[in-house]
C-alpha cells in the first residue's frame, strides 16, 4: 500500500512537472508570436508613414512650383510699379 502511494505521488509530481514545462513552452511560443506580430505591424506602420511622407513632400513641391510660377508672372508688374514710383518722383 505504501509503495502504491509512493508510486502515485511520483506519477503526480512527474505529471505536474511535465504540465509546467509544457505551459512554459506554450507561454514562450505565445510571446514569440506576439513579438513577431508586433514587428510586422510596426513595419507596416513605418511603410505607411513613409508613403504618406512622400505624398506630402510631392504636394509641397507642387505647391512651391505653383507659387514660384505665380510670383514670376507678377514680377514684371512689380518691377514696373517700383520703377514708376522711383522715376515718377
């Protein structure tokens, strides 16, 4: 009877140790999967941010070009107005 109890206790300890080991392995697997998913999401967010940055820079360059063109078309009028004031005095 004592031997049966000792065997049962040993089996129970072995099962508990195996369950703990399997639980730790499962936990580590979950952590690894979460880290991989987080890295993928970060990479996706960085790519989206880079794309948006490029769009903003392209729009800014387009706007600057339009402003330069507009300023250039007014340059002759501004020059004539200044000369008219200077010479007119």
